[in-house]
C-alpha cells in the first residue's frame, strides 16, 4: 500500500508529510518527505486554541483540515504517484486521558474533500475510551519497523521512550523537550535555539534544576503521558520564579533537566546492551545530543537516514493506517494502559480494491 502520513507535533514547527510504501507491516520504503512550516498566523492560532470559544475551536478544526488537504495536494505536485490513503494524526489541542478525553483537530473530512483520497484519522480516542492514555501510539511502529534497536527515544515537543521488556512493549512520555526549549527561545525572538548554541553558552541554575527534578509526574509509574495542559500548569510555574534569569542560563538548565530525565528512563529500562535510535527535532540539536551522550555513558546513539529521524512519526502514523485497514491492533495495552489492544482510526472515503 502507498500511504501518505501527516504529523503535526506539539512544537508547532510545521506539518510533516511522509509518502511511504508498505509491502507488509514490517517493511517500508520512504519515497519522499517534506515539512510545510506553519505561517505565523497558524502558529499563534494553534498555540492559543485551548483558550478559545467552542465555535472558534470547531471552525479551526475544519479550516486546519482544509489546510492539511491543500498541503497534501501541493506535496503531490512535487511527488506524483498513486496514493491509497492518507493517515492524519491531526494537531493535539487537549489531552486529558485522566478525564476521559483527548482531542486532535484537522478534520479528516476536509482533508478528503480537498484531496479526493481516503483518510484514516482520529487514532487516539478509542484507546482513551478503553481506559488508556491514548498515547504514545508510535511504539507499535518502534516494534514493527525499528525492532533492531534496544530502545527508541523521540525528542519532540515531549521526550518519550519505547523499548521491549520480557516480550512486551513499554513506552511513556519522559518530560517536556522542545516544547520547553522553544518556549524559552521565543523570549529571545527565536522560534528555536539553533544547534543548542544559546543553551551551550549558558550556565546552570542549580535551584531551578532541583525544583524541576522534583515534579510529581516523574515519580508516577508508567503508563503515563504528558500534554500541553501539564506543561502550562506544572512545568511553567516552576520556571516563573526564575524569569529574570538570562535566557541562555534557563535554556542550559532545562537542557540539563531533559537529559537527566532521559538518562533516568534509560537506567530504569534495565537494558544492558543499549543501542538507541534517537529521532524528532531534538535529534538535530548537537548540544542536546552531546550532553545526553555524557549522561548515558557507553550507550550507543545510532545515526540513521536523516529523513527517518525527522519524519519517523509521520511514517509510523502511515503504518497505523496500514494496520487499521488490515484490521490489526495499532494501539498496545502495555503502552497505554487500556483494558485491551485496539484497532483505532476512523476511515473517511472508500479504499479502492486493486
């Protein structure tokens, strides 16, 4: 099957599009991939949508779906070829599984209307309805497509880990990552800290590091997930007393906190022979990788095709659609804590039979 995967992450850096061919659930080829940056107007709109009215939320859901569909059409002009379906994660606005809901916008009906291609979307809500966290969903892709690695770490808006233990896939969100770093870089008028240069020149703020390390979430057992709500209500208040500190110092300290949390997660996995696949935007941050290597010692961080590093989540959501269309589980109870594995995703349009 030829599937286009769409991913819009919490870091708001843009819409990732990955055009993939699957010969089966364990073998794929990435044919083409591109990122379409969000205009400033969309970044502002999405970053504040959780505070908007219900009417504005529904309007944005529809309009973002049309935006996604238009970007797919633009992508296909550059990369023509057959497409059996589009897999869209959507953009997360609310994620509160403890309250029984999660919400990703970017209406799949609008994507289908723009492209004329069947769409699989709404991957998370079935798992939440079954009592799960609705996240992370990527670990089943880690198992099927990247099983040669001892663990997979994604350095996206949120850092998460995925690994195999006693025949079960274990995965959970570790801590905020680019969400926190980009927030601080924004105070310097930057969308992100290029190469981690500002963080590198900064100095540690011991009191802030100690405060962040005691956040209650880190003591909770897996399965567990993080969302923007937690970042705003738990993480940012700990930064507030240090708001007059120099931004490089804040970035340096938050980067140190991120790698300490990742190192703790790796240690907790109890895997002795450790080859890690690191992906996500943070994999392009040399400073973050440098201090991570220092913290985890002999553990090997594996480099792969940069396109897979950058587009891994879009690739895996294409896989989740492939599994959905074949009636196979694409969400794991061992990862999310739901009462059973499930096959999530809503199909809009009709898949053509070859």
